[in-house]
C-alpha cells in the first residue's frame, strides 16, 4: 500500500474505453495499458474523473482493476494502483473503499462529497470514516465539479486524519498549495494540469494528470527537472506542453482525450456515456492540427 513517502511523481488517470454500444471495451483497455506501462510513471488511477466514474458500475471497476493487474504482470511491471471510491454518500464511499481494498488497491481517491452541500464538520467526518477502513486515502479537492470550495483549515483537518496520506489539488489555482506549503502538511499532487509546474514550484510532489496520457515522457521530465531543483529547464519543458494542455481542456475531460486516443488507434472508439458527449467539430480540427 502507498504511504506518504511514496506519493510523488506522475500518476496517470486512465480512461474507461467503451464500445460503440457503450459496453466496456477491455481489448482496447489492454492495448491502451500496454502503451502506458512502457513509461516510467509512478502509478495508475482507475475510476477517477478521467475514467468517467459517475457512469461506471462497480462490477466494471472490478474488471478494470483485474485487467490492470494482469497487464502489469504481463509486462513485468508493478505499479501502485489507485482506485476512485468517492461518492456523495459516506456509507457508499466506505463500502467502495472496503471493496477496493479487497481488489488490492494501494490507495483510494476520495472526492469531496458533492451535491448535498454538507457542513465542514460533515465533510471532515466523511473523510474520517473512510480513512478508518484502513486503505490509504488521497483526498480530492475539485470545487469545479463538487460545488464546494474547501477552506485551507478544512483541508488541513482532513490531511491530519490518520489514514489520509495526501491530497489531489484541483482547486483551480495555486492559492491552496501555497497555504499548505507553509504549514508543512502531507504530500500534495497537482490535479489541475495547467498549474503543474507552478504547483511543483510551490512544493507539490507530483501530479495526477489526465494530459500525461499523451506526451508522457515530457511530463516526467518536467517533474524530474523540478525535483532536482532545475525549475528553469522544467519550466521550459512545461511551456512546450502548455498549448496542448489548454487545447485538451477546452471541453470537458475526458472527451477530448478519448477522441485523441481513438484517433491514434489506441482505443477503438471515443464513445462516452451520457450525459457526456463527443467533442465539437471545431475542437476536433484543433486537435487534428496538433497531431
């Protein structure tokens, strides 16, 4: 299982490939993993935002986890596996976290509970109960999707819980990590790709980055240069990636990423499950030019 010291480097959140009839496409998933696992990444995240977690059943999560483990064995590569288990219901999140532990998850990614607009005390207690399961928890702050912006004090209270090993910061800027870096908290991973270098400069230990599905080695270079203190070269490399990141996130993740993967034949289809839909023709042309 992951611990605080392990939480560094590039973690890639994987897409969930679907057939044109919206069924799970495990053949495409295996082909996709074969491509990803050749890179020196630090781990994989399944059933996150990039994996369309709101529309993926737990039975499908089990299939994805098992296929991931088999693919790692086939390629003689053992990487940490993080499984998204967060929902807006504490009981369901606890149950999913327990099941993720049985699947061999090295950690779980738990989003701030959404929709219900819980109190700060309720949010902290939500994470406390999930952390008590015994599977390492990475808290996930993403107000653009949850509708709740956590204060620094609440985030710190969550990170101080036993069993919480770090934070995925998708708060939409560097304000949160700037505050946390002064408080000497547990590791923070960037979850807002365009702020990756800026967050590394503020003390982030790495990133869970959807855009690292492409140009993976370049993202690894950005991290490795920053980790040795060479922030100038790291920034130069990141600046080359920035236009790609900006284009990729013009429309909701993971639709543009799936289109790119399908366009290159890595997965068979860019099919998404409603209410997610395919990207616009305008964005397709932009991505085509980038290819």
